C-alpha cells in the first residue's frame, strides 16, 4: 500500500514550490539556473537526469534546476534575469512576447501538446462521445481553459453539451476521485502519473487526436543572453538535447535520478511520466526528425491560436522571427543513440 505521504506528494506536487530541493551540478562563472514551468513533477525527470549524468558538466556548465509557478512566471523570470533559462509553454510565451517580453524559444522539447481530458477508468468515459452531459473541471485561467471551445468545435459539440466548472490546481484530482466531477482538463504528462500514484487507472483523451497538434513546452532564454552569451546557449542546448533523449532511452535510470532529489513518488510513477513526456518529442514538419527544431508554419499556427483564444491582440505584429530561433541548436535525430559522458 502506498503511504499517505507519497499520495499527497502526487496530488500536490505542482504547488510544492518552496519546499522541494533544487538539483545542482556545482557553481562558478559558467553556472546557469533553469526554472521549470511548475513545481517539481515526475515529468521533469529528464532535466534532473541531464544534470546527474554529467551532460551539462561535459559542456563545462553548472546547472541549478529551480521549481516554477506557471509558465508565465517562468518567462518573466527569464526576461528579468532572475534565471538564465526556463521550461515554458509555447502559447504562454507568445502572450508574454506580445506584452513586450524580450525572450525567444530556442529548443522545442515538446513538439506536440500534452493537452487532454483525463478521467478515471471504470467510470463510463472511454471516448470523446462519452463526454456529452458530463462535467469537466479546469483551472480558472490558462491556455487549456481558453482553448476548450476550439476542442468543442472539433468534436462537433455545442455550448451546453459539456458542463465546465472551475477548480484550483490542487483540488482537481481530489475532486475527480471524490466524484465531484467526471473528468479534468489537464496536461496528461502530469495528471496520468499522479493518478497512477494513487493506484487508479486513467483514461486519457488527447487533444492531438482531434487534430489540435500544437507546440507544447520548450526552452526559453532572453534576447540579452542570446546577444551576449551565444556560446553558452549552444552548450546548454547540446547538453539538454542529449540528456533528454538519454532519459527517453533509459527511463528507469532517469527515474532514479529524479527520486534522488525529489521524494514522494514511486519509481513506476516517474517512469510512466518519462514515457509520456518522451511521446511528445517528435512532431511534424521540421520537428519530425529534428529534435527541438521549430518552423515558421508551426509557430505561425501558434500565433493564430494565440490571437483567437489566448488574448493576443488581433492587431499584434508578432512574426515567427520574433518568437523563436533555431540558430543555437544542433538537433539530434530519431536514429541517434546517446551515450552518457
């Protein structure tokens, strides 16, 4: 039987920001800080493994991993110089850029979005049509909430077919378990492992299967860093790519690296999160065989979505060149085998 401490950690991991340890590889002139999108969760295991297995050290970099409190805050922390790099949602970054943030995506670690509807097994939801007449919980703000009407249109649903209620991030899974609602709008790389940690089976309905195949999270750095420390960014990207794909090839070892730093999660929960995270590595277009690479078509789609659903002003003059750059990336490919240093 899993003990209560592990269960609570699985449910509340996203908001345990201040109390969890940072993973560091040292300090010095080439030290860098990397902020996550939220508090430490099993989906972050590849970052911890990249540090622990020496990928950053091999590039002469000392990395400190820090918890986040939402992608928008991570982007702000990068722009203001509080941290050197951030793992942040693509849409949230575009909104920040539309408000004047001088940052760019430089390494697309999630070429596909992790947006999903997540329900419990054996509760009558097995496919999208089963959502009619059901109640979904979502956080009051955020990209998924704003884009749910887009998903509804893809499903052929009209307003009223699905009831949506607002809930805090920390109450969504407890409310689901208690039957207060039928499913959650969620990132399945976070919620499926959390449900697994509770000994329950999750049903995951991925938005990507509806044709909503958008960029997910990537690495954001400031324009100032790109201008003044370009070689550091290149070294960071090389190490990050190798460490990430190594973790995908060695999920058990990567899970142990994570658990050495963050308590409260069973090994199988972390390996599940790694597998789900790694399923997002490869997308379409330039991202089909080039890990981390973005293209104008994919970014242009994200800009359009941001205008229609996420609050980017209709008259915004943002272009793909304002949003991303591949100039600091030497992408790895599907058939490459990565060895730890």
